């Protein structure tokens, strides 16, 4: 057996016991038998070997340095005795801090041994995958534990998914405020009569044209001439209309991603309807070609300022909270 492999096997075997003891301690009240402990130690040995050879293969360290690092690793672990060095996160404990303290106590300067810290971190990161691989085997002593852990994760993820789905369903029920719906429907009707495809510029111009709306006010707050140029370019696009390039296509508002985002924004602000600012912010967050062009035109700083102005203004007026005939439907 080559010298390097012999050193790796020797150190992996002696250090694995320390690693396993920490893993077992983290298991808390779940009593583990000797067969399970051996399985954990085996996973730890494989993790140490993999971490070592990965660093070698990536040429982060040479063979002589590996032998030196493994020797130091064994020294640090042995010096702590039954107390052990931390390999897993504990309550209020930092494994790396614990390693650094142990190295200082033995007269070693951690700053001169960065590769040792990399090796320890790689071992820590690799141990769970080997435990999991071992536990997936039917004959493994860890099979039931891994299965139960997997079920716990599955239950948590299912609950999280249910929460997310519930939030999306609730958001999808938020209606578009009638004063917004009216201008959107009117813009869509003009596209239909002209046989022109409805695009993001049509939506933005519709929002800008709302009498008493707040989108134009956000744009007017920006300094310089570029905001005015932006609005004019949007209006020119809508006025030109080119049916030969993109003929009209019918759709429902609920199909549009920007409308769905606006519903989620309205729901997150506890609004009972999607108002003009909710939809405006949703469009700016969408990253459509139109929005990309506007960001380039305004410049990143001015574009971010526009987004921030609109976001801060959401919910400051009671468009989405008004009762009575403001709503077409009541939820």
C-alpha cells in the first residue's frame, strides 16, 4: 500500500471515532447501538478519504502537504481526548472556532495552515451524504433512521408547499380594482379593433392615463428629462401600432404573469383589490423586454428610484380597501 494511502487510512480510522462521537451527541435522546455507531464511523472514514483525495485531485495541496495535514489533524483530535473536537454544529458552539482554539493550545498557528481548515470543512460537509447513502440500503442499520428523517423532511416540505399554495390561491382571488380594469379593458379593445397585439407598453400607457392615478405621479417625481422621454417613447409605441408584425391575440387578464404578480403584491399588503401601483410595480419586477429597455434608458439608479417610489406608495391611499360599489365582486 502506498505511503499516502496508508496515512489516509490510518488517520481516517483514528479520527472517525471523534467525528462519530460528535454526530452521536447531536442525536440527543435517540439511543444508537454499536452497529449503528460502526456505520456512522464508516461514513466518517469515507468522508475523510473523499475530502482528502478531492483536495489532491484539485491540486489545492501536494502529497507531502497532505501527509503533514493528516498528521496535524490526528494530533489535534488526539490532544482533546474523550472531550473531542467539535465536528457538528451545537447550541451556541462554532466548530471552526473550537478547532482554532485547540490548535492554539497546541502551539500551532491556524493562519499558517489554511488547508487544514479547508480539509475540516470538507469533511463536515461530506459526512451527511455518506450517512444518507448508507442509510438508503435496506440492510443498513441506519435504514429506519434515514427513512424517518426523510419522512420528517417530507412532512415539513409538504406543509411548506401547502402554505405556499394557500398563499397563491388567496392571491389569485384578489380582483383588479374597477378603475384599473376599465382602462385595461379600453386599451385591449383598441388593440382588438386595430388588430394589434397587446404588449407591456399598452399596459403601462393605460396606467399612466388613469385620471387621478399615481403612476404618472411616481414618474414625475424623478429628476431630469429622461422620465418624460420614457413616457413619450411608450406613447409613440402605442400610437404606431403595427398589425402586420404582431396581429391581435385574445387573452384573459388572469393569464398574464404581471397581473398574477400584482395580485400577490396586493395580497401581501392586505389590499382587497389590485390598484394601479400594484400592477405598475409588478410590471417593473417582471423583466420584460420593455422593462429592460426602460431600465437602460433611465439608467440603473433612476430606475431603482422609480421602483422604490412606487413600492413605498403601495397602500398609502385606500384604493384597495374601499368598501361598497368600488368592487365588482365582494370576497
